[in-house]
C-alpha cells in the first residue's frame, strides 16, 4: 500500500512545494509592496514635516522681525523722549538762571503787564519762587512762570525739535 500511495504522496508533496513557493512568492511580493508603501508614506510624512517646519520658521522669523522692529522703535522713541526731556530741563534751568540777572526786575514788570493784558486789569499778579509770575482773577489764570515760559518755548519749536535726533 505504501508503494501504491507513493506516487500520490510524491504528487502531493510536489504540489505542497509548488503551493508553498507560490504562497512564499506572494507573501514576499506583498511584503515588498507594503515596505514600498511604508517608505513612500515615510517620505511623504518627512516632506510634509519639512514643509511645516519651513513654514513655521518663516512665520517665526516674521514674528521675530516685527518684535525686533517694535523694540527698535521703542528704543528710538525712548531716546527721542530723553533728548526732549533734556532740552526741557536745560531750557527750564536757563530761564531760572534769569533770576540772577540784573535785568530780572524789568522782566518781572514786563511779565506782570503781559498777564494783566492777557487776563484783564483785575488780575492779581504774584511773583513765584521759581521765577516769573502767576496771575489769577475771575476764573482765569495766566501762567507766566519761568518754567511755563520755557515749556512753551520748547513746544513752540514744533517739528524743529526733531533736529535733536535727526542724523
């Protein structure tokens, strides 16, 4: 019986080998396709990540540039403010120094006349400790203190004051 079944066993064995080879070849082909698809997906993910990274870097660069420009502008404005404050301080000091000038009493008379002229003859004019005069009357006030006059002089410069920080 073994001898009679030998050709059948041999045929079955060959068929198993053929089927196994076909299954293995199919599995290898499927595995190669899966690996190729995975590699393609990995390349696509990597390309997307690079594009996202580049876009984020550009956005970050724009944001940083805007912040840097804002910091530079704030620094520039602070320097301008400092220059203007220095001009105001020096102007105030210069006009306060007029108190020691022999012409100061005449200046006080002239300022008193100006305040009465601007506010009316009924204005009460008082000399101020820091120099100049302050006149008040009937809800009106005229400030001709030396500090106020210095501030008005600087304000009157208008755009000319920009020459302090112009190149």
